[in-house]
C-alpha cells in the first residue's frame, strides 16, 4: 500500500473540493452562467467579471490577459470566505511560504484562487496560527525589584571615596615623593612617605578639609 499521495491525486482531490465548494455556495450563479444569464443583483460576486471554464469551474477575469503568467493567475478560481476548505487552503499557503504576513500570503493565494474578502480571512488564520503566535508574542513585563539600601541611601558629598597612591616621584633634593589620589573627590595630596603613620595623617587632614567621614 502506497502511503504517499501522487501529484495527480492531490490535484484531482483539490479539483473535486473546489468544484464541490462552488456548487455548495454558488449554485445560483453557476446556473445563471450556464444559461447565459446575468447574475442576480443580490449575488456577492455580482461585481466580478465571472465565467465558467471548460471544467465548469467558476473563475474571474481581470486585466492580466496579456501578461506572461499562467492561466490560473490570469483567471483565478472563486472561493467563498466562510468555508473550511478555504481556511485549509489559506493555512497551507501560509505555511508553504514560511509563515509570512498577510500581504505575502494573499499574493501567493491569488496566483490561483480569488477568495472573497481574502485579506480578512488571512488575518484571522494568521491570528490563530500557533507558530505565528509564538513568533509575534510580546515579552512579558517583568516587575522591577526593590533597590538596595546602598543605592538609595542619601549621604553628603565625598562621604565615601577611594584612595590610591601613584608611583615614586623624584624631587630636587633626591627624596622619594608620592601622590595620593582621592577617587570621586578629584583631590590630590603630596605625600613624602607611604608608611601607615603618614597615611593616617593624610587621611585625618583630608577629612578635616573635605568633611570625609569614611
């Protein structure tokens, strides 16, 4: 038993369902066209230039008669909007072109089919497409956490600074000299020694001058 459908089987099945759907939704129009009558005024395809092809399929004609395109694109088959078969066709073409948007899907469909109010139907089908839902979903809004105490604690200017020393600087009397840099305060102090005693003296003097508490 063959588990795969051939191209002819798929084409014949599609032809059968298109003919069945047209007979179901446009029986009056088909009868009028077979009898060479004008379509009734209440027909939803009254505004279209319709005709029956050699297979008795209902098609429309437009302004592409001289275009170098296939017969199906010149004269697409008419399909109703509110029909499960039409929805399946829209879904198939939408997936075939990689879940593109409304305009791309409509362009692909119009190469062979003319769906009444097709743009609205395509919007509906894309809206319920699971893959498109995941792709177009907006990220969830994450609630911001509470700010830490250190970020919102108010303190006087230069209460907390960093201190670093430069390398040795030689002066004229050949003594080693250093520069202490107070980060954030943009303050420099000349230091003649890097011992702990000199650091405390430096720190105490700067604290008195700049009101540094820490």
